[in-house]
């Protein structure tokens, strides 16, 4: 099973994922990135976060970028409309 790494980019800061997760395919990695983004956006931080300038970069074992998940996309519901 492939291993995917989820590196979170918030503004100019990057939080690297040193361990990654074994997932069956890139579709599952996309679902995981969306869940991570939604979870992070519901977390309270000391300072405001500009989620519109943030994304999760998903890479594979070789270090190749598989996808970039913008946090803005996590603000949409499953039909593409804005989440309430």
C-alpha cells in the first residue's frame, strides 16, 4: 500500500508530516486531506489564520507531489456549495 505525506502550508509556514499514512490510492489521500483541513479549520488558534492562503501538499514515498488540497475546498459541502 502506498504511503502519503500531508504537509500543511499555512501562509509562509510549513508543518511537515514525517510519518505519513498508508492509503490505498490518491482518492483516499484526497479524502484524508479534506478531513484534515476541516479538522484544522475547526481548531482554535491564538492568532487568526487565513485559510484562503493555506493548503495541504500531499506527496508520495518518492517525494513527488500527488495533489495540493486548498483549504478553501474544504469549505464546500459534498455537492460543491458552501458549507453552513
